[in-house]
């Protein structure tokens, strides 16, 4: 058995027994603990290691960024309607692309909230609420004018 294969096999055996591998972060000089309850403060890690890095300006930027991500998730919840006569494959591909982008943004919001920072959580909820308000206000304005409304399922109805 080669030396490299022996090392990999030993690491697998150590991990099976609940031991940490020798090159993990716990054995290095970085001793980071992940909070398991909400906390206030700018000492957060949001999406990327070292960001916002306990700087107030960067923390405010991360709040704004999470707010915009959540807002975008709600705005993109209204998928483009498929117009009659459109190629079904092209229409489906367009809707699938927008949906995939929306889900990617939604997962980024979820990962941000998993920082357990209360400011980030409030920014995410506020972004979702403002986005929902924009969508519903637009739908009500459209309904008052008696225009046709296209639902996310692609069904068009005159209101």
C-alpha cells in the first residue's frame, strides 16, 4: 500500500470514529465558533469568510445587500407569462432560467440568515416584505385598470 493511500485510509477511519482530520480548522490557529442563537452586533460572517470583517460600513453594506437579495427573490416570484403562440420549449426554458436564478438568490438569503445575526435576519425579512408589497401593489393597480393579469403558472385572465 502506498504512503498516500495509507494516509487517506487513516483519515477515513478517523472520520468514521468521530475524530477530526488533522488539517481541519479546529487544529489550526483559527478558533472560530459559530453562534447557535441570534445575536446583535457587527461581528458577523455573511456569505464569505472575512466579510463584513467587524467594520461598521461593511456591516451596513451587508445589511443592504441581504435586503436587496430578499427583495429580488420576491420580485422574481412573478415569472414571465408565456404568450400564446410562443414556442413551448423556449417559453419553458425562459421560465426555468428565471426560476433557477430566483432559487439561487433565495439560497443566498437563507445562508445569510444562517449567520444568526439579528440585523441580517431583520434585513432579509424586510426585503421579502417590501418585495411582496411591490408585487401586490402592482397587481392591485393592474386589476383596477381592468387589464389582463398573467399568473406565475402562465395562465392569463382578464380582471
